[in-house]
């Protein structure tokens, strides 16, 4: 079988966690005041109190949370020692239950608890490392009220025109990237999906979404201290771009699918991505990519950023690479050094935000480019003409109908002339000998070449046709499949391959199919490349020895 979906793996890969980044470990562990089984009701975090100049000061009431969730949050003032701009720490006292399973999020948010900040808390340095006293009140949010506060990310509100996206292209024609992006755009246009950017601003709906996102981070980044997640998420210098599902019909709970929390350093014009995750059952469906595209557009248009930096752990590097992040840091060190700290456990990656790219409508741009290239190809070639060949597949008296090469539709249009019959770019045998003898020599050679492939240690993925039960989407993507067994049958017929070119073309298609379906890091892809190298060396050797013997 020459197939292996990278997506099948991706779910596993993407479950991995991220380790705290630079200032993380120190400040996070320092801020933990964990008392297991003891739930404290949250006060607005000291991060609120230490809100950046960019944000309004916290209001007195701490907005809603899921019943479990905000109960788990307590706060105390604690300046991050690592960051001159860092706001104060929020602290979580929680046990495992504090992070309710994501699917329960909807129901758990209905009834939430609000806490009021002790007015004296956290607003100044004197509150550092001091638990904020809280006054607790329980607030019920009626179904439907939750939608009011949801606003789309500035500048990235889907326009009505997005509903007009054509639907007639399948993955084969437009590629998986466009197919996924456009499917999600349609969801946005139908208001079943929204991309929003919230920070800790004490708006009920925003806070509920932040809590939902916190739950996702806590599950998807298990190595990240939960206290640290809360601290950054609620830090008013951080923003979170989220993908959410608004409640159907406007009534109910906004469901958070995933998000990215980042901190924009406006003066430096770069942003640091702190966390990024999609809820477990929605991963590898394109949300992560679309989220990153929305983030880039928002960061460029609203924050004025030109770059993103992030510390990625090994498991996330692949995802970030696909989102345009590089391991090379081109940004001048002076720009970011001292703003984000060096970190041993992760790889610093950079992404330049293009000043013009329509990140949330890349598919349209790619389509236009593709169309322009297609038109140019049509000017130069007639390869777009498709001829009917059905009648050639008919059988006469049980055996395949004999066809004359010159009768094959389209062959002449492609420039073929009858004097080219039997022409091959491979000069195998001397001019002497009749056509029967030459065919026998050719068959003998092809058998040898086939055997060298079959016996090779990298041949195992190619020995049988791909089983659609094992790989359901294989034949949606690979329209012209071929494998060693099928090639073997054609060789056995001794009539199929009338030139060496035809045999080589089948082998080449087999390798190309494999590399089309599988990503370069898969064993299948590597087997294809190694076996192809081996095969071509054998073909070359056969041609050279044929040339010598003439
Ligand atoms: N490593 C390598 N590639 C990955 C990957 C990973 N961990 N996660 C996803 N990909 C690939 C996908 O296969 C896909 O590739 P393709 O375009 O060639 O098909 C591409 O990245 C984008 O996939 P997409 O479906 O848009 O991503 P997603 O919705 O699954 O979100 C994550 C990606 C990483 C955010 C998500 O998988 C996740 O939450 N993982 C757990 C938390 C985590 O590791 N976060 C990153 C560090 S903060």
C-alpha cells in the first residue's frame, strides 16, 4: 500500500503539549498557591489591576465563568520578575475538576459565579503576593444573553460575498488547503463560526469565552502549569483570538473551539504567541490554519505588527512551519531581545506578517493565480482537450477489441504521426531482428526490471493496490492508481508494454502517486524516492549494456 495519510498521524502529533516558555516556568511556579480540593472563588485577577495602559481598568465585578471554572480562579498580585511590562499574576487554586471536560463547557457556563474585586486589591505594587479578598456572588446568565457581547475580530468580519464561494471544485481540483479554508469561510458566512479577539475586559461574554479557551489550553497543553495559563490569558496585555461557534438561533451558549493567546509588543511591532490550541475533537480540520490566518490579519490591521515570535516545542514545530514560521530568526535581535526570554526547552520561531496578503481570503487569491496559469497553459497547449475512449474498452468475442494506434482519439492532435509508431526514446536493441524478436527482448528486460523493484526492501508499500477500507480517501485524491501487482499483470500479458517508455511511465506514476498522497516525512514517501532511485539506476544500466552490445 503506497498510502499513509499524514492526517491520520496528525491527531497524535497534535496532542502533544507545550512547555512553558521563557519567563514561564519561573514566574508560573512562583505564582502557584495550590491548595488541593479547596476551591476559591475567583476575584478578578491582579492582572486586571495591573492592566496595561492599553486597557481600561477592571470594573468592580468579575464577570461570569462556568460554575467550576471561575470558582477555581483566585488571584493575587505578583509581578513577573522577567518582564518589565508584565502585569501581575493571577493564581489558580484548583484540582482536576476545576478544568471541566470541554464538551461540558456549554452547560457549565449557563450558571456562573461572579466575584467582585476587593477595591483595595492588586492595583498597586503593595498587593503583590497577597491574596485578593473576594466577595462572591452567583449570577445566572439567561440563555441568549451570551451572544450579545460576541464581536468579530476587527477588520476580519466575513463579508456577504464569502457566501458566493464556488462549491464545484473538489479537493483534487483545488487542493486540500483551499477546500478546507473555503469550507470554513462558508461556515463563517453562515454565522455558524466566528473568529473573535478578546482580552480580559470584564465583558461577560468575553470572559466566558476566555474561560472556555482556558479549559482547552489546560487540556491540550498538559505540561503547561494551569496557573500560568490563567495568568497570561487574563493578563490585560495579552489578547486571545478565538474560533467560536455562536449559539444556534442566537439563543444559548457560545462554544469555544480553540484559540491563540498572544502578547503584542506595539513599540517593537512584534507579537509573542503564548498558547495555541484547538479542542481535541476539532483538530486537523483546518481550524488551526484559519485561526492563524485570522490572527495574522488582526495583528497586522489592528495591532500594527509585522512579526510573530513563539517558542515552539518539538511537537508543535511542524504545525508552525506549515503556518509560515521559520526556525531562522530574521528579526533584529535588538527588537525582541529582553522582551521575550531565552528558553532551553523550545525552539524560537519567527513568522513575518506580509503587509498585503489577504490572509483570510487566501483561497480567492490562489484561485485567481491558478486561473491565470491555466489560461496561459491553454494558450500554449491543447492538453485541456479530453477525448472519449469508452468504445475502445469494448470487447469482441470476450477478448479486448484490437485498436489501431492511429485511431486513438487525440493522438494526432497531440502531434503524433504514424511514422513515430514504435518510436522510443530508449534505444534498446540493434536495428536487426524482426518486431517479434524485439518485443521478446523488451519483455525479457521489463521482467528483469520489475523483479529488481519487487525484490527491493522498499517495495512493500507498492506490492498491492491500496485498500480503500484502509485508506478511505485515497481514490478521491489519486485518480490514476497503479501498483507493482497491476504492473506485473501487464508484464505477464506480454502485449501491454510495447515500449520501454510505457513501462517506465507506469513506474514513475506509481512513485508520483505515493508522493502526492503522502507527506515528505512519511516512510511511504521515503520508500518511493529510494525505490525510484534504485529503479532508474537499473534502467540506466540496462540501456548502457544494451548500447555496448550493439
Ligand atoms: N505537528 C505537525 N503538523 C501538524 C501538527 C503538529 N503538531 N498539528 C497540525 N499539523 C498540521 C496538519 O496536519 C495540517 O497539515 P496539512 O495542511 O498539510 O494538512 C496543518 O498542520 C494545519 O492543520 P489544522 O487542521 O489547520 O490544525 P489544527 O486545527 O489541528 O490545529 C494545533 C493545530 C497544533 C493548534 C492543534 O492540533 C492543537 O491544539 N494541538 C495541541 C496543542 C498544541 O500542540 N499547540 C501548539 C503549541 S502551543
